[in-house]
C-alpha cells in the first residue's frame, strides 16, 4: 500500500510520549556501569552480563534490555538471544566508559538520581511556577541545599563538568585568545573550563571562581591535571562578591539559573570586571530566535523551572538586549557542540 506523507500518523506522538521508557533504559545501563564493564571485558554474552550485574529478571527481559540498547545504537551484537555477544558501540566506548577522560555520564547519573523523579512533577511546576526538586519543601536555594551534602555536591560538579566537556573543549580551541592573558570562570564548579583553556592556550592564566565548598574539589582536579601553575581557584558568592578581574570572563550554564533581573546583574558584574576590549562568554544552550530548532534548549529551560522556578534559557536576541543594556559594544555567537553555543559580548 502506498504511503502518503500527508496522512496523519500517531508514530511521532507515541515516540515522544513513551520517551521516558527509552531514557530509563539508557540511564539504568549507566547506573549499572554496563558500558564501563564492557569496555574492560571487550565482549560479553547476555548470561555473563546478567551474572556480572546480579540481575534477577527472566532471560527474555534481559534480552529485551540488551537488545533495546542495541537497537538504540549503544551496543553492538553478534548472534541472537542465547548465542548473542555484546560489545560497546563507538559512541558509548568514547563517552560512557567512566575510566576515559571523555566520559559524559556524570550528567546522566544526576538525571537518573535526581532529575528523573522531579520531572514527574512538571505539570505541578507549570501550574505553580515553583521548583519541584529538593527545595520544594521549603529550602531557600537549590545550590545551598546541594552543597550541604558532599555526595550531592560531587555528583552535581561531575554532572556539570560532563555535560559541558565537549563545549569547553571546543571553546578553548575556537575562541581567539591571542589578545588575552587572563580568564575568570564564574561559577567554575570543578574548574574544567579553566583547565581546558590552560591546556590549549599555553599563555593563559585562569581562575575558577565558585562557592567555598567547591574549592577543595576543584583544587584536587587541577592538581590531578598538573595545571596548578596556571589554574587557580577563588572563593566567593558571585552575587555579593566582586568577580576576580580578568581579560575574559566566562560562565558555563550559569546565566540560565536565574531570572532576567539577576541575569542582568551578573552581566553588569562581568562588565565591571573586564578591561576595555575584554570579552564575556556565556556557554549555554542558546535557543534560536525563531524558537523552532533548539528544542533541547527549551527543555533545558523547563529543567530550570524544575530546579529553580524562575531561571530560564534564552535566545541570542535576548542576550544582545541584556548585554547592550549594561554597556557591551558588540556580540557574537559561536556554535559549539550539540545544542550549545558560546554567546560572546565585547566591552
């Protein structure tokens, strides 16, 4: 029977509606560290995987789990059912083996451990405009709540580092640092952006600026990377304390945490910390001005509803308006990886 493209079809509706099924299959595999263990072993049968992960499900459900991962492209499979042997795809081997520096599973771990349950309350968030996470019961601030727990803080820092790994790498190589000598990364978390810039730009000295609780974790990561000579940390609250002055001020997934007035306040503080000719760089999932293409950016904005209540992701047009209002002379947008871009403003 001939298929007509203009005929209505429920396929995309069901694909999106059941999307949490697919998400949970991947998140469960990450939680089990399946890809890391397969990277160590090379290839494994279904029964070997079942024993390794201590799974008690029936064999058919084991095959369903592994073959769904295969169908999604996360695993390779030779053979079928009892005779099947599984191995990592090129993508999971590169990005979901925890022993590799390219590991991005930190964000997936946080999605599974925290965000999965909170997104179940998206309707309530939209109805009330209130956060749906740990601060739902009355805590004042997400970051204050996260930073109370060393385990949650480390998970959050690893998540922020993993989701931005490729973007920071791209920025460190694409942005023209030749005119500059110093950089301050505001809300620098585990100092990954500073370390990436120092790695690729040997003339740059960087400061990762964040709350005091973050400093020991960042310093440990800097020491492990053997970059302590050119990457330092500084502690403070970026709303109440001045930013360490530098030729370049960066923020990775920081502006989207806040409402418009607080975004502008942070931009003003960045402007004040820069010299004439200095650059401010925001690395975020900047939404296209027509709001039709960067759906991930819009979902990230909804995640800010879940996490903060008032934070939101934004378009380059909005970025232009805000930066102009605090005095920046010109702007530029540079695509990075996936849905992310660097929105740049020059003083």
